[in-house]
C-alpha cells in the first residue's frame, strides 16, 4: 500500500533520527547518506540541511558547512542552532566582524544562553576588542558563575589588558572547578610570567606536562621562563631544548624527504622567513632591517606569516617580501609542504621557543638549510636546524658544544631598526635636575625583587638620584605596588622612583631623554631596549651572565666599543653604576657621541649588518652545495 502523507513524514523523521545517531557515533558517511535521503524526500527540510552543515564542519570542510548553514537560515532566520553554527564557522574563516551578526541575533532570541555570550566574547577577543570581550564573558558568568570556559577566557582577556593579577585570580576560580585543566594551567603560567613570578609559572608548566606530556607549547613556555632563573646556565638551557626535540620533534623526522634544490653556489637563493612577529612587536625591530636592505637581485624573500590580525607593521613587512604566505592558516604539515613547493633554499626561524613558533615545521626539514636567528636566538634544540646566528660574546666558545646548532657569528646577535623621526639625543638630564636619573625601559617582567634591591643600593649611594621604570605592564596597579614596596623595603622613598606605562614608540624614545644611565635587567638582558637607549645617547650598565639571553646586552655594548660598561657580578654592577654616575663630564661627552658610535659599528648599522647576514647565507649555502657533490 502506498504511504500516506503522514506515514511519509514519519519515515523522514525516523531517517533523521537514525542519521543523527550515526552522526553522534562518528559514522559520518552513513549519516550523510541518510541526511541526503531526507532532503531527497523533502527538499525544504530545515533540520536535515542544518545537520549536513554540522557534519561538513566536523569533516573540516568549513566552506561547504557554511553554505548549508546559511541556506538553513535563509529558510528559517530564527533557527538558533544555525545562527550559533554560522557564527562559529565565520570565525573559523577569520570573518570575525561578520560572525558578530548571527551572534547578536541569536542573543536577541536567547539572551540567557551562556554559550552564546562566551562565543561572542571569543569573537571580540579575536578582533582585539578586549574590553568588549571581557564584558561578554562577565555576562556569561553572571548567568553561570561556575562556567570554566568563560573563566578561562576571561583570565586570558585580563592578561591581554595587562591586568595579570586579576587574571591569575580568575584562572584560580576555573581551577577550583577543574583542577587538572592543562589549558587553564598553561594560561595561569603565562599570567604569572608577566607578574615576574617565574618560579610559580614554571610550576604551572610542570603540572601541565605531568598531565599532558605532549603539550608542546607548555614545554616551550617553560624553556623561555628558564631565562629568569639565575642559577641556570648554558648546560641546563640546552638540555631543556634537547628534551623538547626528543618529546615533540624527533618523530617528525620521518617526514623528511630529499630536497630537489639545485646545488649551485652562485645562483639567486630563496630565503624563507617564518615568524608570528611580523607586526608591532619588539622582535620585529630586529627582523625588519634585513628585509629592508636585502639585495633582491641575489635573494628572493618569502615570508611565512603567523600574524592573525595585521597592523601597519605587518603591511610594511609584506611590502618588502617577494612572496607572502599566510602561514597561520596552514597546519604544520601543510606549511612544510608549501615551503618545499616554494623551493626555499634557506629557511629561517625567527621565534625560537616564543609564542607562535613553528618548530614542528622545522623538525620536518622542508628546506635543505635551516637557521634560527634574531627573535629569540638562544638555540632550539632541534637537530634539523643547522645554524644559530649569534656572536662571540653571546655564546662563548666553551658553551658551543652544548648547542644542537652550529654557531655562526655575526657582528652581534641582533641589530635594530632606528625609528624614523626619532628625537635627537638631549643633554644630560642631571644638568637640569642637579642629580642623576637612572632608567630601565625593559619589559617589567624581567625585573626581580633581587634586582630592585641592587638598584636601591645604587640609588642610596648617589644623593638625589632617581629611577624611572617604564613599560606597559606598569599600567597595572598591582605591578606599581610591587615596584614601590620593593624599593621602599630598602629605604628608598617614593619620590625617587617614577613609574610610567606604555606609550607609542616615538614617545617612548623621547622619554629616554630624561635618563642619564640605563640599568639593564638580568638574568635576562634587554635587546632592542639596549639598542634604543644607545641610539638616544643613554649608555647602559649591564651584567654579563651565564646564558645567551643573559649576555645579549654585553654583546651589544661590546659591538659598539663600550666594554667598560659591562660587569660580571652583582657587586661589580652596583659599583660600575655608581662610578659612571659620579663622572658627569665623561657621561656628557659619551652622550653626545653615542649615536655616531652606533652608526659606525657593523652591528648597529642596518645596511652593513644585512651585508654580513647575506655573506653568512652565501657561506652556509656553499657548504651545503659542497656536501652534495
């Protein structure tokens, strides 16, 4: 007997229910056949079309998924699950502004939907609208105070706003609900790092790795934090990097395939630069000079960018590249394949173990010669990276056997890009004030209580002297309180320490005009901050440490001929600062000539530095060609 309309409807709904069960169990091909069977029987079936979109999303076919979901909403504009799905799919495509439209409509229909408020916060976060994102997370938490995803997201957003102490408190709330959540623990470690609580941060990463040994980012974060532990030296640093490779990189060596690059030592070479810092970031200031001054008749430059939201600096980088690839959109395997297809001869890692690195790509060795340089040039531990660009001070001869990479010496581990329209160096501020002004314009997370105590000794020895600390982190009241309380504990009044937050670069450089002597942090030194101080006529007192990041300022000072500004112990550092501050005539003379000294050096002159880099590329390429013969 033929089916009646009612029995046909029943069969369709039964098919839909069976398809949904198959979908939930992961049998996607069978589920799809049934969904399509429903649509064959009823081409206007809204739920089947929507669920096909969800299925396509599960298969990673985002474009097709978006088409199904959009068609669903055309027929049923108030279909709440489809509105939510459309927003998520648009966000996955990087179309964040568009994603807000279905989210806002969904929230107008379901204003108490906790997940929608959380998802809206995630989209706003991607748009760097952090205050608005925080408001969305707070709305979610007002509805459900024990919602761990919103708590984690709220903490991450507070960190981006520089409110790291509040972020830690929020992560603690999340951990009270889920004590073994590695993502929350990892984010808590990141916030503690910015607060200068490095030992506690490392403890967080250790917990993450105990729970999830394959959490490669946590191990990289831990590696970076070791820079701040004074007792650890080259041996410990490189051992940790080798452990990263053993845990996360060695297995990828199976994906290495022979390279088809022509072993011609004189031809134009293809250079591939991989970085998430092609944007407004301190690391970009050491990377940009090479791209600005490369000889494109000899080198083709390909940039593999991990930047998710471009800014003016990103556009400048892009204008300097012969080819630009949005690497953040590619998986590690896909990026490695793209690099091989581009026939890159020398692939350069610009991140080390800092945020956004693609070391899993370098572990697959998609280019015949691989280098790590500039961004965090302290060694990676990867046996597949051939060279580390550094210098004789940053990595002394006795430490070199500890590295996985061969050290290639440049004039200095890093150079810098002098700011256009940077103000000219001023006269000593002490001529106006009558007393010396010290300053540290480094990231405040590098400043430990022990270092503050040492600076207090210097201030106590120079009557009327003061200290200016400047960094975006000092917009946080908790950081301000830490700084004031630490120096007060050593007898230094609040009138002798001035705290300033972040400003645009030219204002930042102009503020150096108020500083007579810069005090470099340790055990992790400054880098760009040291170059910028020298450019503005401000000499830097530095301590030569026992790690590559702890010797960087010493390397920079050596490169411009200021070895007499380098100490080797805490006591020598204090004595040196006091002695230099006591000879104002010499200080004034040096201030007037410092910019010239920087320009005359091979390390501080971007054109000369880039020529040295290009010579390095030619040398290491000739070595590879010789091995192929």
